[in-house]
C-alpha cells in the first residue's frame, strides 16, 4: 500500500459516520465502504428487515456497525435517533444524507399536496433537520463533514416528476449555503449528483404516463448506469482528508449523461 493510500485510510479510521437510507442500494454500499475504511458507522433506515440483513451481513466482518430504525420524514424520530447515536457512539463527525424517494414522474398539474409533502419531508426536510442538529457540535469542535446525495434531477428540469426535481434542487441550495456559511469553522458540505444507478429504488414505482414520456426523451443518451459502490467511493473520498479543499461542490456521477 502506498503512503498516500495509508494516510487516506487513516483519515477515516475511528470516525463516526451517520448514513441515512443505509439499508439498501447506494446507502448500503456506503456503509460497506466506510466500514472498510475502519470508520464507526451509524446506519439509519426505516426498513427494519433490511437493517437486520445488513447487520447480519456486514457485522460478520466488523463490530463497527450499529443500526438505527428511523422514519426520516418524522422530525421527532430524527432528534431521538441522533440523541441515541450520540449516547451510544459519540458525536457525529461525518453526516451523509442519502435517504430519498421518487415521485412516480408526476407532473405539476397532477401533483397532490400529500405526495409533494412526503417527497419534501424525506428528500429535503430530513437533510435539513439532520444537518441543523449536528452543526452546533461540529462548530464547537471546529470540524465536520456533511455529504448530501442529490441527483442530476437537481441540475435539470425533467429527470423525474415535479416534487422530486424541486427537492433535489433544494438540496443543492441547502448544501451550498451550509458550505460557505460554515467554511471558516472547519466544516465542509458537498453534494453527490448521481445519474442512473442500478438500485431497487424504482421497483414499486407506477409512473405517470405524461411525466414519464417527457422524462424518457433523454434516457437514450445515458452512456451506462452506475453501480452503488461507484457512488460510495465518491462519498469516501469527500469525507476523507484527501478532499480537504473541496467544499460546496456538486460531484456529478452520471457517466457523461449531462455532458451532452
């Protein structure tokens, strides 16, 4: 192992990393990746069965994983979960807001208040609440890293329905505001914007015909879909000391889709 790689791994060893949406897809890959770096991982998800599966699968190789059942659309559950993590593990040093849901490609004129509010609570409000709650202690300690998982849907107008698009644009705005506001207090906040990734997030989706048809016009230009571990490796880099100068950046990971 080269000296730079040794230092890279050392920079994450023993750090307390909270990952939301951690029990499947990109989140699960992130959990595995940070455990490989000897981080102490708090895996947060609303799916108890999937949490049990990753606990069984990944704890076979490490004792650095603790799982927490939490519906991130509920503020009180977030606060209670953070209190529990702090009590059991200590202060969060790396926060990764990865939890997200789709919106069935529903266009604005068909979008209900119920779906709008649900998508906003999971995709945007949760990231805000988690960030708000960990920032005071990060500020006090003079260090901390927040990574928010947005989407190429947060950079363009028609990669999904209205609610998802707005939530992912908002997440980028939240991240950039945090990045500059807290930059002189040792805190960094960056954004990963994946394109198509091979996960099960859309397996129960029932796409609106109009919304899907309009969005699908660009699907043929996708060079290839990514794998969850490819997104996870970006998160590991952004959380490490190797990325010390990167703050407020949007890292697009879409195989060149939006370069067209």
